[in-house]
């Protein structure tokens, strides 16, 4: 897999996803466009590093956007789209590099659904861990995602009756709500990996079937 090419595709997809959130918000008559912190390694790393260096106060505007939404203006739409592209680019590059590592060489023949799913899961788990740390460090007042690309997350929100068992209920709660302490970071990394793996495996399987037909 070519890292730069795959990273560029990922950047374009995530930039389009950012624009889609704006369109959804506008179509629903919302005053604000929701800005997800999901799958954003660049943004997450920047926020954590800034807080560690004592510069976190300079980035409270981003946190405010994450909590309350972003005013829909041409400038904000352009900036959020560019940031979406950069985050997607970094995510795609990481996925491609890890995929190539699993394949054993830079240009391994064929396409491995398992390697892609593992690579996606690792990066998604990393991004989930970053979100969890940001949530703790900046005391995010978020309970759950407004929009989500996480299949397990969506399943959990729809199957509440299934999780009556105490263990399953606690497992579900560990993922549905943003962590408020570092004890929840581990769970978010694990859930992120499982979500990324499941979603990527399903998508890659469908892709191979369509390509082979």
C-alpha cells in the first residue's frame, strides 16, 4: 500500500465527512455545526501536547467548538475542512504504514483484509485514546457523540434492552460516555480498536467482493 496515496484519499474522505456534518446541521436548522473529535490524531496530539506544556488555554476555542458546536461561517467551514483533511491524511498514512508492516514489505502482492482491519483498528484505538485523554485533561462536558462512524457505538445505543446484565451494562457504559478519569482511557482504546477492526473488516470485505465481481 502506498502511504502517500492512501493518506491523500483518507484526507479527502475526512474533509468530505466534515462538510457532510455541516450540511446535516444546516438541513436540521441547527445554529451550530457539530465538530467531532473522532478519528483526529493530529488534533488530539496537539491538544494533549499543548496542555502538557501549559499552553492548553490557547486552545479552549477548539474545546468550546467540540462541546457546543461551531458557528457556520465561510471561514469556519474552510478551516474545519482543511483540519479534517490533515487529520484524515495523518490517519491514512499511519494505517498504510502499519498495513505495510503487517504485510512484511512495502509492496506486498494482493490485498489483505485482516492486515487492513488490524491496521485500521490500531489507529482507531490510538485516536480513541487521544480523545479520552483530551476529555480528561480539558474536562470535556460531553456525554456521547452527536454523529458517529463507530459501528459498535451505534449498536450499543440501539440495543439498550440487551444490556440488562450488570457486566454488560458496565461494559456498555464504559464506551457510551466520555471518560472523566484515566481509568476510562484504557477502555476507550480497546473499544476504539474493536470498532475500527469491525468497521474496516466489513468495508474491506465488501470492497474485495465488489472488485472481484
